C-alpha cells in the first residue's frame, strides 16, 4: 500500500543530477555562448512539451531538459538558428512526443536530433569538445550507475572494449573522449537502450565495436559524428538485442524445466 | 555479507519489528471466516446464526466440492452470516464463547485419507495453487508443492520462530505432503537450513533480501507453474498444523502473527486465531489519529477488518486512504497518461528478483498480452510477487492489479477450453 519514489520523473531528475558534472564543465569552458545555446534548446524542448501537453494531454517530463542539454552540447557548432530549431523540433517531436512521451519512445530524441543535423547539414562542423568534459563523464556515469538509473552493463562493457582497443594498440585515441561523452549522454539513456541483462552486454559490445570500426575505417569524419552514428545504430538495434536476450533466456528455461 | 551480495533483491527501509522473545496468545473477541482476496467461494452453510460452535468445527461447505469445508477459527457463537447473491461467501462473524474444540477423525494415512482430512478440517484453505492463486480443487493433482519456511516481506514473522517446539509435527506434516503429490516437495528456508525434513524433500536456501522469500520467486526459479501442471505452496506453520492434526485430530488454534506499522506505538509479535479482528490486534497499541488497517505487509497488504486466510501480518499505517488533493489539471493529466510509462532501472530489475526480464514482463502486462506474459513466467506469479515492483516504481495502475486482470482472463479462457 505504501509507494516508493522511482516513478518516471524521479528517474529523469536523477539522470539530470548525474549529468550535472558534465553540464557544469561544459558551461565553464563554453562560457556565455554555450549558456545561450542551452537556453535556446531548453526553450524549444519545453515549448514542444507544452504543445503536447495542451494538445494531447501528455504530461511534460524533466527528460526534455536532458535532451536539451545533450543537443546543446553535441550539436554542430555553426548552425543557423533556423537549422537548429528545425533539428530540435524534428528530434523532440518525432522521436519522443508522438510516441507518447519519455518512457514510450524507441530512440533517444537527442540522438535523432543530432543525426538529423549532422547528416542534413553536413557543411556544419562538429564541435571540438574540451577534454575535461570527457573526464567529467566519468563521475556522471558513476553517479548514474550507483543510483541505478543508467544501464551498468552497457557502460561497463563499452568502457572495457575501449580499454581493450587501447591496450591492443589500435589508433582509437582521438575518438575516445567523444565516445565516452556520447556513451553517458545518449547510449546510457535507460529508455532507449536494451533493458535485459544479455541485451545490455550486447549493446555495450556493439557500441564499442562500432566505435572501433568507425575509428579505423571512416575517414574524414569527426569523432563526435562517429559517436553519434554509433549511438543511433545501437539505439536502433536495442529491441533486437532485447529480443535475442529474451529468446536465449526462454531457451535456457525450456532446457531446465521442459 | 557475501550472501547479501549474491542475493537478488532490494534492501527496504528498515521497519520496527518486535524484538522481545515472548509471543503472547491474543484471541480477539470477534473473528470471521472470509474468502481470500480475489477468491470467489460459493458456499452452503452448515449452521445458522446464533449457533454455538466449537473451534475447528465445519461451518460451511463449498458448493463446487462439498468435501471442502471452512471451519470455525475459535469456539464461539455465530453472530452474523453475510452471503452475497449466488451464495458467495462474504463473511461469517463469530463472537468468542466457551473453549470447545472439534476433533477431526483422522482416516487412513494414504493420499485419499489425507486429502479428506485436509479438506474436512479447513486446512485445505492454506494451500494455494498457481497459476491464479486460489484454493486448489478437491481432486487436483499438484505437480509439486513448495513449503515456505522463509518470508522476506518487511516485518514478516520469522517462520523458524513460529516452528520452534513443533519440529516433529512439521516433519510429520512434510511426510504427509509428500504423499499428496507425485512430484517433489520443496522446502524453502532461510539461514542454516536446520529444519527437520524427511528424505526426498528438496531443500532450497532463499536469500535474505525481498523478494527472494516469496513463494512466487522460488516457484518461478525452480519449478514454473503451467495451466496443466499447477504448483501448490503452503506456509511452514500450516505444515506443522497438518502434522499435529494427523496426530491428535485437533486443529491448531493460533498462528504466529506480527503486528507492525508506523501507526503503532510499538510493534508486536503474537499468536492469534485465523481471521482475527485487526482492531483487536492493534487495541491499546495505536497512536492517536486516523490510521489504516491492512491485512498483510505494508507492500502487499489490503485494507481489511479481518486477518485474511493466508496472511500472517497486520500493518497499521497512519493517515487516511483518501489521496492528497491534486489540482484538477494535474489530476486530469495523470489520468490521461495511464498507464504511466515505467522506466527500466536497476531497482525494477532487482524488485523482480533479478532473473525475470522485468521490463518485458511489465510491458506485456500493460498491453494485456497474455501469451507473452505467460511465456515470461506470469503463471508462476501472483499480486504479492509484483508488489515490490509497484512500490519501487509507483506504477499507476498498479502492476499487481494488471497481473490479476491478466490471470483472470487466462483463467476464463482455460475454463472455456
């Protein structure tokens, strides 16, 4: 009869708290330009949440702020205002709100926004993120995992794959910071990632593998572009990986119990 | 410590439990025979109002199977018989009077004799079958029986304490249970595993964290229930009562019950009769102010006046059940969004014991996909097994209620087939 706390908004708030180290580091190095951009993305995301609340009776969510933060940080730098508005509106509406809001979406709205902006306006250069931001991703991931709102297996396996690649001497050094930041901001979203155990392991493997593949084979792409593309592909594969995990679990139970 | 690490479950906020060793017998002045939650019993009364009855005397029989009786929990006078239309059992209230005890004649010790004894003495009601969580039918054959000598619900009485001094009866009851099923009998116990058990009984240790001590989790892990192979579970104390019933013909008068909750001045551990009046259990121990009486734990209990047939916990929570006032707009938004989306977190996974693909199961329940839910193990589960997930996620509507709807739908399909 008593109720706990971990409803949707609580998870969103804890996720927001977890990415705070990254947000603060980014604002510290980005200055007023970064701050203005964050205000713009927050305003746009909030606007669409408000529209869907009034038109479709969908409760707004703090997850909109997560999307806004990720887009403000990772979107290509020299986009015009119109392009940015178009990209965010597409991502927030098509990837999240038309599905019924956060918790019912399949893809992370920020991933969709970034993929839309990156591939729709290829002339715009991807931003060069300051290295301390990548270091700030480590406490962010730790807070998220300890609080249980970030998928531990994905983050751990992806980090292990990265470490293994470095150890094996592959030339992945330049993409590692971007890969880490995107891992925490986009891939580590609990809704858009695999929810089963085996699915989590496989997602982490897939993300790490894709990053290595892109780093070795994708010439002339910015590290952030590679990371966002890998995040999009992992997000798209998550339902399949979950289905594989559940089939394996069912097969194991059938073998055990007949 | 390391067993805690291996055990899959959640550490819940600690609640005060009685620490004193004594366990006084508290027989409330009123008690009632009721059906378990979600169970519909059509009954024939064997006595009328105002009749004087002995403890353990059959008072009513099921119309579906007249061999199954429900008995008086204490010696007393039948005060009120409330039947719903269709002779569905509402409640039969008794006032305590005298101290006569009904002696059940134990027949032959074969399967038929033991079944007849269980059914005639009312102990049949302490068995619960899965799928669906009801009393088994009179001729039903169980694929296996789970005996629960552990309970991890917050504030639950320790079954090992309740069994102290009744070890021989418990072993005899287990031996009798083995004759009721062709499959194995599983004994789930916490800690050292030192309860006496005859050969052939399979011992399982359950972890210390909730929900590992729920029969649903153990059944799901060890022997999943199917519609054509039902699994029964029974509390260890009822097994000891069964053993004593075989030996003496007398039905146990009391059961160990813990009374907890924030509305109490101090928690209690006591022995009371089945169907005891919850007001009587809390009397003299309540803090002033409004409170809610639950039969069951704070997680899976329901508001009630009487201790429900299989419950061994009473919980008193402060406050009233009317929800906090919400602005009309916020309330309308919340209603429009039902069922609220559930975010897959580590807490949710642990709340279902770690093994079950929690999010997939919850999605199947929310969308009413009975096939997928059954494939993921919903037939082994009951409301109490999902109560922790409800607590963790604050889901609306409750996940356990969604499971009940689905189980009822599957049961209707099975009956039609």
